[in-house]
């Protein structure tokens, strides 16, 4: 597992994991995320996207299934060109087509992850959201960023996912996800401990 190979487990880590697994033992949990590799701000060219790394850590801690939201048309590998495309999509309220899908309706808790692009979720997240009925679901947002945090995306998810219970989100710097895995892991653990009271 990712965490076992990059961080190493200790007694407290195992205790926290057991507590979280006990909390979600009778529920179905999904981590759905959009992430992009290639050239990224602050970390250069990467093989695995920042949000992807965080998603795998969350899934390892909670025993959740993983679903990678991917666009049919890839974004440009160059960072500057990518954010230009992302800005245009935001301005036009685009809904880029995505590859495949997963039955969100079969899950109780959905961690929803994305990079912060121009103070917004990538439009592909909206494509995914609009395919499903979120009534009665618990949604837990998380994002990667380099200074903008969640930028109010929790409220946007509440609006887009009618009838869902949206919990406190996590904002983690992409640099931390890529280069400071222990710090990232500890932040994720602390956040999961905080939100488990509402699960």
C-alpha cells in the first residue's frame, strides 16, 4: 500500500485507522477525484497528480474504493496552456466529457477531490456531479492548491449536490502532497479524526 511504503506505520497510525474503519464499517465509501499529472505549479513535471496522491492516502486510511475522474480530451501537458484551457472552461461553464463512470448511488460516503483551478473546481467535476442523484449522501470535499485553499467550493458542492450532507473539506498544498508525504499524511489523519464525529 502507498502509506506502508512511503511513511511506515506505527501504533498510533494503526489505532487511528482502526477507529476510522470502525466508523465506516457498515457503510460504503468512495473516493472520487480529478487529478492531472504532467507539468504542475511548484512541483514541475510529475507522473502522478497531486490530488491523486491525496486520494490514495484517504482511501488507504478509510478502506474506500477509488474512482479517477478523467476527461476524454486530455489537458495540455504544459502548465500555462493547461490553466488557459481551464480558465476558458470556467468562463463558458463547460462540461467536458469524462471517461466512464461509477454508481455513486451505491455509496453512502463520497470523498470528492480536485485541484483548485482559478478558485473553482475543474469543470469535469461538475460533469461527474450532474450524472448522479446525491440525495441522502455524505460528501466530503478535498482539494490541492498552492495558496487558494478550498475557495468556497464546499458551498458550490452543496448547491450542485441537492439533498447531500457536505462535511468539512480539506485543502492541502500540492507541493506538500508531492514532496512532504509525512506532513500530508498527518494532515489527512487529523482531518479524518475531526470529521468522523459527523459520519
